[in-house]
C-alpha cells in the first residue's frame, strides 16, 4: 500500500451494492499533514483496472499485480510532491486509483517512466481538472464515521 508523504492517516470504508450484496472497499486519506496544500495538485488522474470475478473482487494473482503496479508508481509519482494518491476503490470488477497531480503532461511522463520495462497493465487513464478536489470531497462527504 502506498503512503504519500502528505498523508498522516489512511482509513478504509466499505459500501454494499443493495442489488447483489457485493462490497466495495475504499482506502483513502483521512487526514493530511497541516502544511499540505491541495492547490498545488489541481489535476485529477484516475487509473481504472477492470477485471472479471464472480464475487466482484479480484483473484489473488490479479490483486497482487495491482499492488505491484501501485508499488511501482508510488515513488515516481509522489516524488517531490508531484502527486498524491487520495483514494483507491476495489469491487464490482473494478479497481480505481484517484491521484491528484500537478499537471497532466507530467503525470503521463511519470506514469510511463514508472511502468517502463514492465509487462503491460490493463489500465485506462482518465484525466480532468479538479482544483477543488471535488471527487475526493464528494467521497469523504459520504463516509459515515
């Protein structure tokens, strides 16, 4: 599991799909260090990994590949405060990593650098401006503690 330099406290939460009873597990930054400035990372990057499972959760081997990818990305993306991994969700045949980054071009360069020489990962990348961290804030607003 990646722990960014800006993160003080990580937490987990779950959600249950009422139609099929499947659980989605969320890992997210619960508290940031007092000197962390979100404004330095105005772009949202979501990495999406789709998989197939009767239970909605990845098989052990696939989960290990997901973890290996995250471990490869973390030091490259998070170096010099370039990116923050804020939220990871797993369930319903989908894992998503939500990063906040300084720039789209820089993110793509670092992503390619981190994954160079590795077997291809079945991911999609979705980028969008999100200077208010709306995706993260919407998620946090829905967490009951």
